[in-house]
C-alpha cells in the first residue's frame, strides 16, 4: 500500500496517527463529544487546528483515529480507540452520516464533487490507467511482502475494512439487512410488474426497518446487493 502513496501522503498519515494518540491523552473528553458531534465539529469546537498547528483534514482524521484507534502502520505503534465498542461506533457513524447528509443541499453535494473533479483532486487526478497501475503496484507489494493489510488473517482484514468504512462515514451492510433485501426482491408487493424488483420500494423498506427511516440505502445500493447475488449464482453454475 505504502508504495502507491507519495511522500507527502505518508507524512500526513503519520502526522494524523501521532496526533490521534496525543488527542487521547490531551482531550479524552472528545469521546463524549463524539456521541453528539462529528469529527469536523469536534475539531472546530476544541480548536484542534490552532492548538496543534495542523490543517483541518489532518485534525479531523486524527480525531477519528483517537476515537476508533490505530491499527499500527508506517512506524507508528498501534493504540486502542477511546470508544472500543464496535456496535456503538457503527451506530454513531450512522447518526453522523444522516446528520451530515441532511445538512447538505443537493447543490452543495454536487458542487463538492465538481470541485474535486475540476481540480483533479484524489482519484480525479489520475487517468484510468494510472489508477489501475498504482493500485496494482501497491497491492502486489503488500501481498508479496506480507505487510500492512495483508499481514492480518481474514477475520482481522474484514474487521479493519469495516472500521475503515465506518470512519469514512459509510454504513456497512449487516448480513440481516442483505438477507432482507433478497427476501423483498421475491415479494410480489415489491415488484415493478414484469420488470422485476422495485429498487426504490425495497430501499425505502430497508431504511424503515434498519435505519429508522433515514435515507441510508438507495436504489443503487439495492441494485448492488442483488447484482452480487446474481454474480454468486452464476459462479456456482460455472463451477
């Protein structure tokens, strides 16, 4: 993984991990803050940027690491998070995501994506070939060297991936919710005539049952779950 990152990115990641540990000592009360506020709000309320002379992105990522913990990488020793209950972290992530989503208008979300595209930020700065080659180089190096993500067993890798999604504000799928999607896809009440399952209706029902009515799942995420099922079935047939 490290081989696909620039020296500047690695430096920032180290700074975030170090600051996360520092915040645990200096401001352990941010664990209580996180019950009500998102990482950007905590950074602003606590004046983290000014106190530690860092930018907003580094400060926000450091707060997230302080909350969930650091697995240990890039020479920075691992440390446990201020909140260790995985279910609690998932619940808080869902709440933060819902609040953040509601606070942005459609125009703001579109504008943010457009700015990233026009300035070539993140993946928008690479061609498709460059993105593939960078990912491939990093993955091969990590796999062959048995370091980073590949140093862990399968169960630990799943846990790390899940925590990473949560830290980014995403809501990972629970097995029960996926099973419910497959069940609803067979229910006549959730069909679009002869066209097949109604992704919109299924998404709405899943949000009601698993996300307190918040618009967490969309027709696209429902489509993804059903596509995975079809892909698995086709693979079984081929085998």
